[in-house]
C-alpha cells in the first residue's frame, strides 16, 4: 500500500541540517475544541463543563506532541488549545462579566500543560450580542489576571464592513489592559488581537479560536522556517528575483511536507481529525530566525528601506505557492509574519530608523497578517489606537485578506526606549506614532460599509 509521504536519504540529511543549523521546527500544534455543548444558564455550571471538557480532550496533547517530536527528530515548540468563542459559550448564562470563564480556561490550560489557550473571543463585525458585550466588559481584567488566556475580536470583514463603535471601544480597552499590567510592560495587550476577516482555523496565538464551522475536535499545525528560507536565499546571491522566488517555493515545499507529516501523526495518535497546515513563517529571537533578515538577504540594506514591500510580496507569495503544493489542506494565516518584538531583524530596523510605523503598515498589505507585537508610547490616546486598528482593518477589508493588530501601549515608555517581555514575546523598541488627532472621525461611530467587491455573488 503506498504511503502518503516518502523521503530519500538525501532529504532526511537535509532535514537534519535544517533542524540543527537553521532553526527548523513545528512552531505549534493546536487542538481545536468545541465548547458549544458546555453552555448553560448558570455560569458556574458552564465553567465546570468547560474545565472538564478541555482537560479530557487535551489530556494527552503535550505528551503525544513530545513523543512525535522525539520519534521524528523535529522540535514541536508549542502545544496549544483553541476553543469556541467564549462570547457564544457564556451568553446563555446571562452574566455581564465572563472573567470567571477566562480564569477557568487558564486553569484548564495549566492542568494539561499547554502554553496558551485561545478563544476568549467575540465576532462583532456587524454588532454586539449580549455575549459579545460581556466579553468587552471582561477583557482588561481577564487578560490581566490570567497567564495563558488569549483573546481576539473580529471587527470587520469584506462582506460586512467595519464596526467603528467596536473599534473605538477597543482603543479604550487596550489602554485599560496596559495599565492593569503596567508592572510587566503592558504585557496583557500582547494576548489580544483585533482582526479583520479572522480565520476559523488559525493555530497561532494570540488570535486562535475554534470557529463555528469547525468539527467537534481538530488538530491544526503551524509550521515555521524563516532560518531555512534565509539560508536558501543566502546560498544564491546572484539569482535574479524570478529564480529566487522558485528557490523559496522549493524550500517552502520541503518545510510544509515535513509539517504535514508530523501533524498527521499527532492527530492519528490523539484520535482526532487532521485539520490544516498554516504555512506562515513565524520568526523568533533565535539567531537567524528572522523574516526581516530574509528581506535583507534579498538585497535590502535594512528592512524598511524602499523596496521592502516588494521583497515581502515576493517572499509571501512564494511561501504560499510552495507550501500549498505540499499540503492536503492549507488554512489559518499562511504567509510571513512581521511581529516587531519577536524578530531581531525587525528590532534592529526600528532602532536604526529604517522601519517606521507607516512603512510597517504598508508592508501588511502583502504579508500574512498585520501590525503585530509593536510597542507605542503609553500616553498614546485611545482614539489614535482605535484609528491604527481602523487603518489596518481597512487594508484587510478592501483587499479581502486577513489583517490584525496587536499593539502594546507601554505605560511610562517614550519613543526609542526598549521594553522587555521575555520568552517568546521578546523585546520591543517603542515606536513613534503620528500624533495628529483622529478623534472626531472615531467619535462618529457607526459602520463603514462593505466594499463593492463584497457583492461578488
């Protein structure tokens, strides 16, 4: 009987080199769990059911992940859980504060040993339900009093337009969250993502949730490999850009094939369906594990120089094309992440003055997600934060792509200062913002209508 995957000895040796020298890893395996059957009229009973179901379904996730990583010699860095948006789970209780559910998620995540659990979420692109309002009421306290819980809010889609009332309120909530975690550099904001066109099967944090179209339980995989792509680009300094795109495609194919192999093995051992492979290049602070350095290896003196957006477009497109050919099911975000704090090349680019917030926004038009893990002064007004979110959501809405904002207004910090988050979240230079006020526009509220391309039927 033919197998789905077969590898030559040369490919095996190449994979070993990728792991040992070029930081190749599976960035995350994320178990999606539906909590729809946990909703009751009592918040206390709902919390009990949520805890029991998560700890039962995810009991073996970490153990199986470690066993497969050992068996295949491929590091699986993170094991995570994504759940049904908690606005939907908590709504039948009628409570206006769902912080107890956030703390329940935190306890369950700790019990099974995962590093993050995503889904303290609400989808408000056309308006609020009572459950959505309860999430907004709870966000600052929930993020400040939990360690592993991640939240996401979808404020816009290409089909529905943009909810400016929700965006205006999020500006205030982000400020409150930063203040409640001021002793840790406003780190609570690092666990909150604001989306346009949020995907239902994203394995990456902080934006993962288990969407309403997903099965009861599913295993999604987020691969990575900036170091592998960087090495491939550096090996071909004379290749023209067309040939370089092919080289990146071929590299992405190899990385993705390995990711699907490992993901299918984990799902088989857990006895849950295999969902998708997210092709995203997700950088870390490890030496050489940088998307910015790939762009510089393509030929830029520093990430942020003129030409950066074009280079990123080439990279993102080649990764998608190569990865799509290597996987049965591609989903999530799939492309190249450009988080400032998690990428040493991005940090250097900001510190040298090569990369501004305006240029970073332009890059998000062609990358995988959006403005990710960037720090701004703690005294930035809430309406400016809301306007940053609105600009990014507009890029996603008009271009029919996922965009997102994960912004950290760092209390007490000014432009040029550095804030240390530690671990996976890294460190971030505080970026300057345009301080001309958008307050009058933000106060108008309402919904920005969907663009003409929403009428595609």
